[in-house]
């Protein structure tokens, strides 16, 4: 069963960072030793973010974090997001593998 993961943020906010534990479809945690990870975010067909994510230690725990920088959150609306791992053999794998991951940005009030 697919789950919906939704993070709500305000336009131009740089906190909170996006953290995740990367798991396979069977629920097993991915060992990120020697891997690289990127965070992707799109609104419609427009790619807004394609930047490296941080692999947290120990890498065997499968935990990653993406820290926003200026301009990343200068948007209002619904965006689809994912983490893409590149394993040591050069082959990519995208997470979430079984769920849908969205970030909703609302307009600032002040």
C-alpha cells in the first residue's frame, strides 16, 4: 500500500531540513556506505532542486538530510520530492520506493 508523505513549509523558510531513513520496498534499511545521495524537488515538470544530500553517520543506518539554501524554497504550491542514491557500482536507486513524497509551500503572511 502506498503512503502519502507530506511536509508543510512556508515560502522562503530554510528550516526544517528534510531528513529521511532510506528503505527498500521490503522495509529493509539501505546501507549508504560509499554511496552518494541527491535530493530532487519538482513542481509540475520543472526541476527546482537537484543538490547533494548529507549521509548521516553511521551510513549503515540509511539516514540522510537535505539542508535548504537560499532560493530553494522561493515557491508557493505543491512539489514532489525524492532522494536518489548512487551506489558504488554507479547504479542509481530512487526513494521513496513505495510512497509518494510531497512538500507544500504556502505564502508568507507577513
